[in-house]
């Protein structure tokens, strides 16, 4: 297997690269994204690269620029040790969240992912509402989720929590792990396959870096202890980075996320809460919001104890959050559209005036 096939190069990317072959571009995959440059793996090795000014100018937002996991077309120079990225190939999948700043923009966590490992530890980090939030974004991306419940050694009855999560996850795989007791890793390592791309997502302190070090068999990623009183950890991982696994496949580590705001995730909500769908047929109104209406199938299921009240409350919370993002996003697009055409109109008037029209 060539090095790039090991990193996930497939027929999908080969087909999308065909039109660029005649321009003598090389291709490679972004394995590290820094503030101003990238580390890209190519057939000739690792290359330090920057994007062209044209690509930077034409990108509508930061989310359209190359991210870790992207395949890019680039020109190589300095004996193939440096490069200039001219284009990112179309993404097969991506996992996104709403940016954590005040601007309403998309932040791409990683691109071209096959499997997302959602890590939650069985200490005070255990939170089913947060888990559902991660599931929504992963399922929206058409990426397969695997839920990893780490630090089972810190829980008196890990099987009970694993069973609770399995009920929530339905058909998706749930694995309990402990690096301390070395439990769960036989099943966990069977997940990884050559040519596949995996990403670890979760809060700070859940042990993502420790898991990667165990898989690699070396201390490649720095780890920190969590605070005992609240099970919170510092951001050990400060940037997204891809590594080649000895088990096969590549794995992307991501910084711990205190916030994971939803971004265009209506389908993800429907998939995560698919058990709710069977009750919507009993709703009196086709556009039922499942909040204040009478004869609501979902509310009746909650009242009957079929749907837990906590799950229902999180479902409504996530729907409200997504509705707000979509409304604000539409408003932002309208404002940007008006500004764009106002600028064009102004430029046209200035041009006509200079020409004496």
C-alpha cells in the first residue's frame, strides 16, 4: 500500500483530482493546520505548505480553507520539501460546530472522516445531554459514531452506565475503556481498518491523548491530570493533528471542547432522536413544535413515561438552539448580500461617472 493510500486516498479523491493532473499539481493530505501554514503528507514525504493568495481571497469563510483531513492540490518546490496549496479537493464528509466567538460562523473540526470516536469519561464528565449534542453533529455529517466511555476504573458500576448509553445510542457501538486496567482495548482496536480516517472528539480531560498514546505504543501526545474536584482537565491537545496508526488507518486528535454549538444539524437531530419520530404521527398539527400545543404525540409519550423527561428537555433545547442559529444565519446572509450589492452598485456608479455616462 502506498503511503497516501494508507492515509485514506481513494477513488473518490482520485476522480476529483483528474481535472488537476494536467496542471502538474501534486496531491497530499493536511495532517497539521497551524495559524499561517500547513503540514501536508505527499508521496515524497511531509511538506510545509501555504495557501495561495487567490485561494485565501476567494474563500467565502474560514471553513472553506483547508483543514486537517483535507486533500489538497499543491505545487512543490525546494526539492519537494515545501509547497503552495492551490485548491482543496471536494470533501467527502466534515464535522462542524458553531464558532465559539460572537460571530455566527462554521468551524470545521475535521474533514473526510469515516468514523468519529466520541469520548466521554466515567467520572464527573459523564453527561448524556452533552453526548447527544456530539451525536447530533456527527450524524449530521453522515459519519459513523462510536461512543467510547473512558476511565471505567473510576466508576463503581461501569456496566450500568455503559448499558444506559447503549440504550441512548441504539444501533451504534459503545465501548468501555480503561488504560489503567487495560480493559476494552481488544474490542476497541478491532475498529481500526487500513485506509480509514478516525477522529477523537470530546471534552477536556476525558483522556483522548492517553488513548492515542496507548494505540501508538509510545508517549507521542502530552497528557495532564484532571482536577479531582470537578474532573475537568486543561487542553493538553492545542491543535488538530493526524497520526498513522500501527493498527491501520489514521486518527485525528482534537483539542478538548468546552462548547460544541450546533451548526446546520436538523438531520442530525432527527437521527439522534429517531425514537421520537414514531410519536409525531399522533400530533394534531403538522408543524407541531412539541412544546405548547395540545394533542402532541411526543408530549403524550413523555407524560406516559415512554420518553424520559430529561431526553425530551434536551431535544427541545437542541431544536431551539438550531432554530436560532438558522434564523440568525439567514439574517447574516441577507445583510452580507445587501452589502455586496450596495458595494457593486457604488462601484458601477463610480465607473459610469469616470466614463462620463
